C-alpha cells in the first residue's frame, strides 16, 4: 500500500500531534522509569554513546498497555 501524499499543513499537524502524545506519555510514565540495567547498557553500547545510556530510563508495563494516540483514527 503506497504512502499517502500529505500537504505541508497536514505534515505539521501530524508532527504537533505526535509531539504532544510523546510528551503526555513521558509525563504519565516518568515516575515509574528506572535506569537501564548493566546488561541493557552493555547490549546497546555499540549503538549509543555511554552518556545517552546513562541518562536513559525504561518502564516495563505489567497488566497495562500504552494506549493509541487520540488522533490515531484521524490518520
């Protein structure tokens, strides 16, 4: 299935919606986030600088899922 051709205004709208969604999810899960384990940092070390891995945080959800963005149906 070919990708649709979007106009500049549509692209800008999508960018704004995605940025807002990511920001909201970050606020929702930030308090549950923990630093990467040594094994996780070791596995990702070839791909990311150590400073990035030291500042990265991860959340493992149990019994819940991240919801689709509210604008998903409009896409």
